């Protein structure tokens, strides 16, 4: 897509209240416009496009505010403890009740996706989300390092076939773990997606899952 198409998609997503998606496309579109301006030799043309950039940045501020509201820690609703070596748990039994038809965007912070079993946990989580959220359109993953880029591209392609955009961003300083749903629910999990023991692994303490609602 060219910058115009990307920014139009940002506007449409904003109108549909898909703020995570809108924020992503505003940033992407503005970045492409800046690249164009930096390479444009015609001063008048560059100035005109720079004015457009400022307009889109100003417009995106309300979207940024909505995303900030979604991701902030809200009112405490529920806490669940999972004892070491307990069985019978799954993402669906633990947090599935919050993944409902009204969810159309998901924000996920999971720093650790280097090992195959960690990527498998991500796939299981996304399968649950797709099954329980028929209107899901956008998933944003924030992680610090990824050792399985090819696997993430496969996931991205699979979700795209279902009409779901999957965006991965990296922040090397990122260590938090949480899930935020467009309905205003924030889920904080002590070990993130990796609440299950890896094969032949000895780690595992008491996992705490906190459910919060945005005030």
C-alpha cells in the first residue's frame, strides 16, 4: 500500500474504534510520508506534504490517547493463583471468559518467544482468541527479541487468511507481560503466555493471573 492508502486505512480503523490498528497505520503512513518529503527535491511539494504530515500527527493524538487508556492498569476485578504442578489448566479455562464476540483488537506483551515451545504457546493463545472472538481484526505483539522470525511470519500469514492483521514490534527493554482487549479488560500474567512447564523443565512457581478493567 502507498502512504495515502495506509493513512486512509488508519482513518477507517479509527472510525470503527479499532484504535490499535489505527495507531499502527497512522505511524506507518506518517513514516512513509516523511521518507517521501526527505527525498523530494521540489521545495513546494515537500512543504505541502509536510503540512499533511502535521495534520495526520495531530489527528492521531486522539487515537494515542485511546490506546493509552486501554493499556493502563485499571480497576482490580479478579485474581487467580495456579499452584505448581497443578493440572487441567488452559488459556481458555483461565482467561477464556474475557475473549468474547465484542473483542476486535488484542494487545499482547510477551518478551520471550525465542524457543519453539514459547512460539507454540503463542499459537495456542491465538487459536483460542480466534475461536472465541469472531470479530477479531487486529493483534499487536510487543516482544524484545525473536529467534523464530520465520514462525512468526507463518502465524502472520495464517491470521491474514482469516482477515486478521498481526503486527510484531520489538523493544529490547521490554520485560512486562500482559494482554489488553479492546473491551477494556487487561490481563496480567506472572509468566505471560508461558504458564505451562516446558518439556523436561524444572522451573515453575505459583503463577498469579490478575484481571483488571479500565476505569
